[in-house]
C-alpha cells in the first residue's frame, strides 16, 4: 500500500512525500487530509457521532465509493457488525472518511480518480461540514 503522507498526532507532526511537490492538486488534498486528522481528534464525541450517523445513513441508502483511497479501502473491509458495534475498524473508517472529505472540500474540490462517491452524497457531506463549522457555503 502506497503512503504519501502520515500524521503523528502526539508529536504534532505531519510527514509528506517529497514527490507530492510535482502534483500541487494532490499535495493540497493530501495535506488538508493530514491536517484534519488533528481536527478529528479535537472534534469531540458529539460531532464525531454525528458524522458517523451521516455515514450510516449513506450506507443504508446504498452509497458506494468515497472521496479518497484511505477511506475507500477502510470502507470495503467493514461488516454490518462493525457498524452496529462501532468497532475499531468502523471508527478508523469514520476518521479516514472525515479526513478525505475535508481534503476534497478544502483541497480544491477538483475531480480526481479517487473521488468515487456520488454527487448527492458529496452534497450531504458539504451540508454536514457547513453545519458543524459554518465556514463554507454549500
């Protein structure tokens, strides 16, 4: 599995692969994704659970795909039991989905190969981000 970046929350450090400098759009999306790992940590349980409820709703309505490969690969490994029991795999998926969503929303919102989530679900995620942050317009 290729890894282009990593966040070390306890050390307050982000490491980015130098090769990303040659693809500014991708660099922007991945950098924002990594920054939002720190936001997820500080978001609080109420807002994290709210985001998880959004993901549950999407899955129940037949959503396939995601807004980045990290969330997509985590989503593909989930079972119904993971969702019901809020397993570690489910919580990992929710975090990666949140970060990939932020990467898409704040990293340019351009089309890219890893953007496989249908438009109607992307709109729902933008509404959720707006409702919790109040910093972007849908």
